[in-house]
């Protein structure tokens, strides 16, 4: 089981809005000893969303899906989830209750605005139509819930709503997975070193300390900086089980020093 993220919306792919969900998902998972394994971005295209969900629902991963669960013409996620599952959309009774409470709150005591039979209020209940068998995800911001099916969790695209919902899902469904793998990482900067020269050493470290993984993040430098990181460098390090990180790091550090390259430990 891994953790994945699907971000839906033409506005992300067109650049009208910038995705913030991936960074937050990484933070929320990392705080619990978990990690994001993959992420996908999809526009508001029903066939593509349905095909993606059909594929991911057939897999073992926990998937957070943001965007497209409203009731406007460009919102397709609820319908696509139902199509991918091969079930109907139905008004979830708990969702209806929460939406009705929201209508009453926004009516501010006005009996006309609070009339649940008004066309606009009836339309709001569309946001509570989820695939048969879905479970609701509470929305602490405005009561309009998200929903879960299997290990897929669907929430609005608004960060102010999605992030608390994502955290709620983690705490309620996956707390048994928190901090099971005590994975750590250590890294240092290497200056003016070709990656091709460092690669044999990186392979030796991984062979000696499996399942340690060595990472190499090259940078051309940042001329606006006033320190050594203005120069070309590599962020080089190891990550993996806590008990293997230190000896693997020591082997990598010693090997780079023997190659004669300048180093700054982080």
C-alpha cells in the first residue's frame, strides 16, 4: 500500500491556479512517518478522470483526490467515481443532513431562503450525491462533505476545506500505519563534481547497505546567493531505515572526500 494524490481541474493545467495540495499532502504524511508515492494531474475531462479512477481503484494504494466534487457543469468527479465503480449516484443521508444545516445557517433565519424546496437549495443537495456505498468525509469549513469509497478519498479543490479533510482521513482510517517505518535521511553538498564520477560510489553504497537509497540532486547554483551555494553543486545523500542511514552516510561521505571534492555537511 502506498499513498497517491490526484489533483483534478483545468485551472491547474492551464496555470490559472497553482496546485498547493501536493506540498501539503507531503507535509501531512511526513508528520506521521508516511510518504507520498505518486501524484497525477488531470483536467476536467470525464473520460480521462473515469479511466484514471478505474485504474487506481483496481490498485492497492490510498488515494486522495481533490477537485471537481461540486455541482456546476465543470464538476465531474462524483459522476466519474460512480462510473469507475459501476454504481449509481445517490443522495447520501448524512450528506443531505449536513447540507440542510448549511442552508439553514446561510439563511440567517429567513424562512424563504431556508426553504429546502427552493430550486437553488434542491440543487445544493446535488453536492451530496455520492456513489452507492460511499462514506462521508466531514467538512469543518462549511459542512459540505467529501466522500470515501474503498481507500479513495474525494474532497474539494479548496485548500481551506481539503487539507483538514485529508488530515481527518489519515487520523480516522490510517493511524495504524503511522511511524511504522523509521526512515531517515542525511545529506551533504558536493561542489563542482560530475555526477558520472560519483555514480560508481553511489552504487557501492546501495549495494553495501540495501535497502538504503542514495539520492543526487544537482544544481547549477544560484548567482543571487552570497554563499557557496551560488556555485554548481550536488545535494548528495542517503535515505532509508534509521539504523542503516548513519553507516551508509559515512561510507558515502568518506568516498567523496577520497575523490577530492569540496564538501559542506548539512
